């Protein structure tokens, strides 16, 4: 349990001792001139106890003043209680953190959570939209682990949609003599005659043809259906294309520090679809409409029309809803999770609403919480999805390289050796990109601004890296000078007290981020903590301080801030270079 949580429990017990029964919520004060924190419970008690809130506040304050954890306890307005924390309490708090920074995190009751993010389509290049899914999903995965849950992360490739038929059709047009296209093909192995660079062109070429020719579109649909039903030649070719594509996708995900326990896709659900449909048939939940098998998911409370979910087309083909519902079915069967989370574009909200309702109505996910955590888009200055200069949709690789090139130009040649510049510029670029992407609330659209994102000043990833590296450099110099700092004993000014109070508030920030499933408050918090430390750093010559007790305290506080920053950077999937 965090010290902040213990503080709230202590105040709750004090309030109960004063004769009022309620748990206290300690709020950061909006009037710091009156106190660091605020308690508003007296206002709530007034009606329940039929007393003036100011009188209630006086009762409570008389008990709080007896505890040496608190100081400057006062009442404002109609009964708002303001309190500050004593140096004794704050000193003990810093010493608690020096042993283990995770003492400052509230752990939750352990759950098993499957987290579905990434969602790349096989045989297509990752575009900027895939950044948000992987970045937000990876951060939520790390956040869930940090607060004590067991997680299973799944990239969940799109590998069974129309793009499969389009790519195989285009391959047949390009390589008609390929072994897998022969009528007597028996499944034996063959070499794929394309590279990953070729693959990036094949889908766009085939897609453009299907837009102009209805017959080719129908042919692609038929091939997609045949792959779903296990056509030996098409399936073998698609397996090879998938393998080539996934290798490329993995490399890009690794660049943004997104990792997955499972590298599964829609086709992994195929083996469960017959079992799923049979289950739904027996439950009498399916009916035939225009030859298709559908299921009603509307509810009496619906204010808007909720269309039925289509699970099998009239020709026997499966849809995304089929594979997503079958995937839920398989995940529950294999992993028995408490929750399943999805991070995708907000525009898929209706789709997941239908699938979740089907899972609940059928009893498949009776005891499993299903969560959809959608996100907005990264846009250009025109307010539309970010594109290349020639107007095409920018790939994620192109975006990373664009930022990396800008970071490379800004690296200090006197600090970073030439041989390390490429690696360091990549790390700074990823920090700039990921932090800028996590800074807005998850559902908010935001404008991509290259010069702003890579700036060393302001609310940016490079600013956080530079500040964290500087703290590490300070601690390294202390080590070189054989300066030991084992205990925090002294608070000298309001500046370092502000740093400590920011550290104390971290558990509340993490809890709110977990509840909202958005990292924006954590991104804001690490900037606030770092800025308060930088102010403290600028005001004091730490290593030259003559008061040894004060120097030791300052260094230990610096170590705690460094450890906190490293924990939160890692939470956001950001790696910190040694120099920049």
C-alpha cells in the first residue's frame, strides 16, 4: 500500500474518532496558500448529522491537530479543512522510497487480463494509425502489470479479410506458374518469389484493380472464401506471405518497444468457429436472414437502432464479427481470463458493442468483463489523418524515420560519439513519438507537430530524457567523488518540498490512469515531477553544498526522482539513452 493511501486511512480513522463515520478522500488543494491538501467531508456530513458544517470541521480539526504527521490545519469557508504535511512525515516518506520505488504504488487484487492491441493487417504496411493501437495498448499492458495483474498480450493480426484474396489474386497474375496455383498441387513446399519490399506494392496494386473492375473484386472475394475454407494452394501461399509480412511487422513493432505474448490472428479462431456456431444454434440464438446466419443483439433500453450481428454469409464465408466472437470464445476456453481489453480506433466501437453483446447474451462471456478502449486519430495541420508530403497515407516506418532524422540533426556532437548517434537518435525519436501520442486523453484527436515533439524544452519526450540523463550524471559524479547518501534527513526549502509532494501524489495519478485506461495523466505527471526537480536542481549546487547532511539528503532525493522517472518512462515504453 502506498504512503498516500495510508495517509487517507489514517485521516479516515481520525475522522471516525471525532464522531463521524466515513472514509476520507484527500484532495490536492486548489488554494495552496491555505494548505497542501483539502478535506471536504464536513460538507457531506452536515445533512446526515444535522449540524453546521463549520462545527463539524472544528470537531475533526481538533483531532487532526494531535497527529504530528500534519501541520497548518485550518478551516476555510463553510467547512473546508486545509492541511499540510509535516517535515517529519515527508522525510520518512522519502526514506521509504529509497528502498523500493514500488512502495509508492497501490497494488490491486490480482486478475488475469487478455489485452488485444496492435491489429496490423498482414500483407499491408503498418501506417500511423497502428502507432496508437500498439502504443496505447502496450502502455495499458505495462500499467496493468504494474498494479499487480497478470496479462496476456495478443497482437491479433488481420489475416483473413479481403486483403488475403486481393494479394493471392495479384500473385497469381504476377506468377501464374507458381507451384501452388497448379490443379494437382499437393501441398509441398516452394520458394516465395518476392521480398518484403515487393509485398508492400502488391496489395495496393491489386486493391486499385478491384476498385476499377467488379469481376476482379468478386474473384478476390471468392479466393478469400476459399482460404477461409482451407483451399490447399491458396492457403499455403497465404501462409508464406503471412510469415514474410509478420517478420516485417515485428521489426517495426520492436522499434516502438511494443511486445506481445501471442502473435495470433483472425485465422487462429477458425478452428473454433464450427464449435461456436453449433453452440449458438443449440441456444436458439441464430436465425437465417437472406441466406445469412445472424443473431439479434438489441436490448430494450436501446435508444438507437442496433443492427443484428452477421456471423456467416449466405455463401458460408466468415466476417470480422465471426472471428472476433470466436476469438473471445477461444480465449475464455484457453486462458479463463477475468477481463479482455481491446484498444482500437473509436470508429470500431459499434462493431465491438455488437460482438460484446453477442458474447454476453449467449453466455460465452458470462463471467468475463469485456472492455473496449478506443482512441482518436493522429492528424496533420489540416486536421485530417497524417499523410506524406505527396498526399499518401504515411507508413509507421516513414514516420519514425522522419522524426529520427530530425533528432539526428539536433544531437550534440561533443556529447554523443559518431558511432552511437544512430542508436541515440532512434531512442530520442521513439521517446518523442510515444510521449506525444500518450499525452492527450486516449479518445482525443491530436495534431502531429514534428518541431514541437522533438524540442528539448517544454512538454516533450526529449525534455524528459535529457532531464533524467542529467540526474543520472549527477549521481555518477557523486559516486566518482565517493559521496555516500544513505539517508534523507533534512528539508531545506519549499522547492524540494514541492518535489516530495509530487512524489507523494503519484499513486493517485496511477490509479486514475488505470480507471480511465488512458496514460495522459501519467504523461502530465512525469512532466510536472521532472519540472519541479529541475527547479530544485537549478536553485542548488548539490555537489558543492558544504552542509554534508543537506548534500546527502539532496542526493538521495535525486536518486528517488531518477528511479521514479525510469519507472514511468518504462511504463510508457520509452527507453532512456546514456547520453544525448
